[in-house]
């Protein structure tokens, strides 16, 4: 083994992306952000979609930034992104269209249409995946119902992160954690559920073999190497391509830890446990828990929850209305100064997925439920944060009931750990200690899975131990559980 490895992680979220250089040594791992860029989608001819050419250009810029600073040698490149979205390719590998954004309205009504073909219970037993209106299954079904000519001529489907890896190396593969978000994978065999595809009259020729995280997909294409200054021998490695999979792999938990749960906190909140096998039964269906793939063939048994998307959208609306630049620390400070428990909103309301005006919707939800209506920015953000913490409490209690255990510690990972107010609210609401960090969990998991792929690390647990020694972590003890108990009972 070498003394020092360098990997480049491209961590793409719904708002932004980063090129992060990870330096891996024997006893520590360090990160350096080399390039930041926006990833927000655009609406064109009425369809909300991702601007793939621009994202590709930004990735190439990130590669160039690395080469200019460190030279041509790099031990690996890995891309992680959100789940469910995909690109369709022709037989000769050409992209047919920009990938459509999961918040596009083409899937409206598609779940009910799917249930008319195959009952909901049967779909869940076949996939173990939570029912969300934008899952890949419903996106494809909407194309089938619309008799899309693109679907008719397509000969390959790559999930968003797989698609970007393909553009870097020219080889097509579907990484397990990303594929599992599609609601097209059989949970026990971890393979495509071809019977399900037949039931919905969806083409099986689109699907590529599923590969595990840590797989070397290929080498950097020569033209990209020449353009960016990197070696053409640089391997393109699939980390956990679904960003939450990479984040969970970076949870700094020790081997002797008691029952623990994770909360990946960002645009979405994903709260769950790591299991060796899927849990697919009537109770998990009733509670709408999902069984997504994880590193080392584990299952991420979790619930998807609207996360800091609520705050992000409020900020976007206020900046648009006022022309004022707002940072999240300002909004959090205003929320901390606002009165506690003015109102709580139902985070299962589907209107929260893509509202035109998030602050107005939060006020509407409070008004409809007969609660005081928050008026100021601080009151609206506090309502959003307290609603999130209460949802975490409820979800954690449900998780423990399903697993027949009591969680002893919650690990909050990802960008949401920077919101200290929400972290403390979560400890108070859940009534257990919270460990927050690392902030860059997804990038660390991405880099760690690359390291496992080339033999620089031997296991996910080795990665977790390294992260625990290398990353600043904050501890939150529950201080005020009584108010949360009272409001939960209402």
C-alpha cells in the first residue's frame, strides 16, 4: 500500500455540487473543496429537467482544478447524486434527452395508475421501497402512458450518477444503491425485478447489470484526460452513488456501539437504521419505510422526510421578493429568537414537494389546521424546524417499534449538522443523545468507497473509525423533553 492516496469526489445535491479532494493517509483523512457549482434544474417547454451539459462542464472544471493544483496523478474519481432520476441512451450510447427532474409534474396521478395495474401491497412486496410519486417506476410509467417516442427508441437506462460516470469513462453500469431507489429492484436478491417490468409493460432491454459500491467502472476517457490535464489511467469508481448511501457509510459509529440510528440531514431528511437484510412486511408497508441499498450489501431501512428543503425554498422566495441576499445563519438566528411551539405542520402533506411559494404554504397549512399562523421570517422558519424535529421523533419511535428495540444514540450526518438549533431540537424531541457530524459525510463516504475499491481500505468499519478520528463531531444531550412530550400528545 502507498503512504498517501488522493481521490476526487463529485458530490451533487439538488441545489449545488462540489468537487472534493480527499487525501487518505494511514491514520487520517482530509478534505479540500476544489470547486463549487450550482445544480438546480430548469424548466424548458413545460418540463422541469436537469441541465446535464452544464453539470458535465462543471465536473470537467473540477477535474481541471485538481490537475492544476496536484498534477495528473489521481487514485480515483467517484460521483454521487440524488436517486430516482435517470437518462435514456440509444443503442450507440447517445443521450436521448436531458434527464427529467423528480419534481416535474409528469408523475402526477401515476401511483394510482400503477395501483390499478398491480395492488400497492404487491408492489411493496416486490421492491420493499417507500411509495414516493417520483420514483423511477412512476417516471417510466408516465412515459409509457404518454406513448413517449423516447422510451420506444431507448436502449439503455442509467441512473443520474451512473450517467455521469458513463460520460467520464464510456462504460455503462448501474450501481446497487442508486438502482435500489428506482422501485424496480427485488429487495432480497438485489437484482432487477423483471417480473415487475413485465407487469407494467416496461422494456427490460434498458437495464444494465447491477454492480456493488467500490466497483471500478473504467478509466478516464482520453479526450477528457487531455482537456483537463489528468492521466488517462485514472480509474472511475462507483462509490455508493446514491448520496445517502455514501453518507451512511461515513457514519462515525464504533464496533461496540449499542442500537443506533442515522439521520442524513440535507434537502431531504432520511432517518433509519442499517440492517443486514431487508424488512418487508405489513407493518413496514403501513409505515411506508423503504429498503434501499447500502455499502457492503447492507440495507438502509429508512423513511424519507421533507428536510431542509422547507428552509431552502423559504429563503429562495424571500430573496426573489426582496432582492436581499439571505444566509442560513441569519434565518436560523431569527428562528431561535421566535416563540417556541407556535404551530406545527404535517410534513406528510404532498403540497410540500414543489410549491410555488413555500412561506405561504406553511402559513396555509397552519391556518387549515386551526393553529396560530406564523407571520415573520423567524416564526415561519421556527415552525419548519420544530415540525422537522417532531417528525424525527415520531419516525424514530416507529423505527424502534418495527425493529423491536430502543435506539440509544442518533447520528446526524451531512450539511444539516451545521444547523445547531435543529440538532438540539432533535435531541430534545427524540429524548436521546445526538452526535452531529461529519458535515461532509457524503463526500467522505464517496472517497472511502473509492479507497475500498482500490484496496487502500479494507472495510466500511475501517472507514468509520478513520472518520471518527479525523472529523470534528458535536454532542447534543436532551435538555427539554417535557414540552416535546406535551406537544406530541396533542
